C-alpha cells in the first residue's frame, strides 16, 4: 500500500534509518517498531526516535509506520481518488485501485501494520548473515490499539517481542462525560463532520503555506512540527481519511476493558500447553504480557487516555482478573507530547529506562523500579 511510507522512520537520516552504533559490521539484534497516534503521520516523531536511538547501545534499529493514506503527500493521501480511478489504460486496471477498507477502518489499519512488519522482517532477515531479530513495540494513542490488534492477528510478531511500551494509549473509548458526549455526536454524523472540515481545508488550501503557518503560530511553538501541520490542513482529501477512520475508532474501540478476551486467551493457553502444541508460545495471551513486560505511560488532563483508565487497570489487577502491568502517571505531560520539544526528552527518558532495564532486572529508574521481569498485561 502506497500509504504505508518507507520502512524507515526518517528521510534517509542514518541516525534513524540504520543500526545505531559505531561498528558498521555489527548486526541488528532488536528493532523498535513505532505506531503513531492521530493524525497518523510519522514526521512529528522523528526527534523522538532519534533521542531513543542515541541513548541505546549497538545493535538497535528503529522503524515506524504511518497510518495507511495518512500523509502530507497529496497523491498518497487521496485514497478516495484511487478507489474510483478508471483512467488507466492497463488491462489490469483493478490493480491501480486502493481498497479504502484499509485506510478507513480500524481492522484495515491493523492489517496494514501486519504488512509493514512483514516488510521489516524481510528487510533485516532477508540477509542470510542476519540473525533472528527481536521487536520492542512503542506505540502512541490509537497506535496502541492498532498494534494490539495486529499482534492478535499475527501472534508470530508477538513471539519476537521483548517489551510493549504504550504511551498515552487510546485502547478504550471512555472519555470524561462532557468530551464523550461530543465524541458521540461526531461519530453519529460522520459525513457532516467530513464535509465541514473539507470546506475549511479548501479555504486554507487557497492561502499560501506561510499564511497558514502564521495562523498556527499561537497554538504550536515548534516550527518543524507546525510546518507539517500547516501542510496537512491544506489537504482537503485528508479530511475524509482522518474523520472516516476517526469516527470508526469512536464506534469500534470498546468502552470497557474486554476482560472476557483475557479469560478466553488464558483457557486457550492452558489447553495448548496441555497437549504440548508446538505453537503454544504464540497464543494471544502474550498480548497481555505473557511473552514480555508491558509498561504504560499516562499523561495529565488527557481525555483520550484519562487517569481513571489507569486506576481501573490497577483495580482489575488487584482482583486478579488481569496479570501485572506497570502504569506510570506523569501529570506534566500532555497527550500530544511530540508537539512540545520540552516534553519529548521526558518521554525519551521514560522509554530508555524501560528498554535498558530489560537487561538489568527493570531497576533502571524510579518510574519502572517495580516492574517484574515477567510482568503481564
């Protein structure tokens, strides 16, 4: 899918697009896989990636995948045009079309992540000299939900996981009451929402990029990030991608934690182990931390990932309904931390503590000192 972008996280920036070490012959042993939050672009996260890689030792690489058809490139963003493209003279005209179920549905985006992970494996393990690689999954907001679905669909990916790191996860559609009412209204009238924003974005597209950048200056201090946002709001076709998927997320993401899934996964795991099935280590229970530790970072004043979600998780753990995970609350952070250059280093430090703690019993910092080597979600 052309909306996937490159398997690399950066634009040929070697600090992101290759092994982060001083020995050019060193092999990659672990690849950090990043799935972004809305609006699903990778460009905002490049400084974040670079900060993590600079803090790691040799043998690490980082790859990130944008949401399908979420791009500042007009050709990639115009999924609707590709769906109805009948202008090709090629006899295989259907091959010129895109399936809009990929960019416009939650399941489609999850399958898109699966295809990307296959591409990453081919990139690294296609070389006969490369040993088996492991994954560390780092996800933000709705990207956490896409990643979890991808791991259910393809447990072989989870079999390679050393750590699951959720940042302000949007994995449960239950906001505080006032925001929830607004979200429900938006989700109940998707076409109205799309048409309204398409109209506004056509008006912005008629303005010079510099003028749009100036209009956004008061709300975004970071110049590089503001430039990306200014490009995006001048793409009317992006409104359909963003709000079709966004309203689907509101309708599709469960309001409560799906405890029944945990129970079913546990029963399946016990049955598989009982008959010594050779694939017992790739069952979906690993999504809940059986395969690797899971750590979750919550921000302050966040209606996409509010702190009562964290408290509900802790209550389920205390009741023995779900295994142990480690939740950390940093009230000084905001949900869209990547738009604030002062907050990015805080999240980088948190991620480095969790990743480097893998080899030191999870005692790298106060934030994760209580994590057990086999903590579970």
